[in-house]
C-alpha cells in the first residue's frame, strides 16, 4: 500500500514538474458534458422570450415608472441587487440574456468544482451529468427569463458556493475574488436568502479555524459578508417604507394582508388564535371578501384602509405574528406547513414557456409527479447516501463535502418552514430557491456515496490521500518504507 501511494505521489510530482498532463477519457467526457450544457443553454436563450410580470415594474426602470427603483440606502421598493442589473441593462430581452448567462456560468462552475472535489471517474462523470441535467430542466432555466428576483437569487447562490469549493481546493485568488463578489451581490437580492448567507459565513469561519494557510483570507471573507448582511438589515426598514412607492402600502403590511386573506381568515382555527389570543380586531369588509373564493386583494387593501384599528394592530403585531402563532399553536402550524411544503419544494410549475432540450422524463427524476413524495424521497436519499459513505469508510476524506451538502439540504427545508411565517400565495415562487438548493445537495450526497464505493472497490489508496486535505491543518507524515 505504501509503495502504491509513493508511486501515485511520484507520478503527480512528475506531472507538476513537466507542466503537461494528458487528458484522461473521463476528463474528456466531463468537459464535453459542460460544453454540451453551454450549447443547450445558448439554444434556450435563442428560442425564449422574457416574462414581464406585475412585480417587474418594482425592480427596474420601465416606461411610466416615475419612482426610483435603485437605491443603495433602501429608498426604493426592493434591495439594490436586481435593480442594479436592470438599471445597467434596460432592454427586457437583454436582462433575460444576462440572467441566463450568469446561470450558465454558475452551473458550469459548480459542475467543475464538484468534479475537482471527487476522486473516481464514475463519480465525477455522474456529478457533472447529474447537476447539468437538472440545470436543463424547465423548473430551473425558465426562471432566467422571468424578470423577477428568483433567477439571480438562485444563480448567485450556486456561483458563490461553487467558487468557495474551488477556492478551498486550489487556493486560487481568482476563485476567492469571484466568490466574494457573487456572495456580496447575493446578499442584496432577497432578504429571505440571508440564512443561506449565514451558512456560507459559517463555512468560512470553520476554514479560518482549521486552516492556518487560509486563515487570513477566510477572515476577510467573514468580515466582508457580515458587513454586507449588516448593510442589508439596516436598510430593510427603509425598503419596507419604500415599497409603498410602488404598492398601496408598505411591504410588511401588504405581506400580512396576503396572509390574512389567504391563510388566516379561511382557517377558523387560525383565525380564532389571532382574534382571541393576539387581539386582532375584526374588519367586516375583509371578512366579507374572505367568504368568497375570489382573490380580490385590491378589495382587501381598500377594506384595510377603512379599518383604522386593524391598521394599528398590523403595524404593531403583523411582522411578529408568524412566530407567535408557531408558539401559540405549534400543532396546527406544523399541520398546515406539512401540506404547504410539498408545493414549495416539489412543484414543477413554470411561468415561462419552456424550450425542451431534454426529455420531460428527466424532470421526473428530480421532481416526482406526485409532489407529496418529494420530502420523503429527499430524506431517504440523504440517509442512504450517508449510510453508504460511512459503510464504505469514505467519511474522513469527504466529510467537508458531505457536511456542507447535509447542511444545505436541511437549511433549505428549514428556510421553507420559516417562510410560512411571512409569505403566502405563490408557493412555487417563494420556495424556488430552497427547492433547487435541496436538489443540488442531494446530487452532492449521491455522488459522494458513489465515490466512496468506488474507492472501496478499487482496493487501493483513495487518490484523495495524495492530495492536500481541505480542512485539516497538515498532512500526516508517511511511515518509513523498508
């Protein structure tokens, strides 16, 4: 075994010394898959048209818009992340193309980063193919053509985590700079993504603790991201008020009215808690609308504006009522969440007409047709992958990758639960980021399991053993031979 390790290290050293390395067959396959993915995305760009939704007018300059949509201090309806891009590119199709190109780059870099993090050809090819096939399903790429915040929210998250992994593997300054730029921009896309930013900050803190050679850069990353989070949090009250430049009311009040109309009033048990325990006043005009099935949010707003007692209560209690309801009626909250989560994490509905580049059956691999099975299947895949890695003895060399994937998957589910305390209505939109990140995590777990089994079956040292470890401080010295 020691002689095999010595030979592998010698070959690696020779390749570094000569600076030349012949591409292996699996490398040709992997880069060919990335090239085909890029071509497929270009085809999609050429054949798609952008979707201009009602919310689009709050993100960037458009004819008839008289208010400022871009403010770094929060004096606008939205955080500055999306409006910055839309203020640079005024053409709708150009905006969609820019979003799609960012997505193409993000998924390609993620596939390459995962490829570099695995040891055996079968796992690397499966990782590249699995990730890029998912990125070519309509549930992912169609959102690049919706002029909303979802595309940048997903793609910048993918790009930030991918470049972080590459930086860990290579120490590249380019990867570090790109990662820091993508992550900082990502902070200002959607406030509900801040928990995932916190996960990235935690990863950087662990690297600073465990890796002396990366400590300074990791601490710089922690400081920059925390500064960005502080900036975003400080501007949120101004954004809440700035939302009223576009909508009839501030964002917090509008959000609660959606919850009131769609969730609270139609549910007698939930309404009872709000009225009897939280002291929410009645508003007959809104109650009358809630007795019918029509959406009529305009009527709800008009009724609310004529109910001063309810206005005062919402301003004092609306934003905290979701957490308070969880504490007051946890059983009912969890029962409702159990019904909603499959829609948030397993819905394949799209807003933009798709351009099919893969068979529709590929989507079913990632999102079951019966959405109620999405979470049970995700949990089963995660547990089986973890069990296989542990049984094959692959945890030691893949612990950072497995832990990151598990944290990302659990975080996606928990963040979806948290969203139930604020958002309501278009669950396919509100759970999109979590749905995509959950499936990325599952792909990583599966390929880690495959990589561990391949190492076990080969009955020789894992090639990762001759590489620099990612999280440990130093490589253990080789035992003397002979």
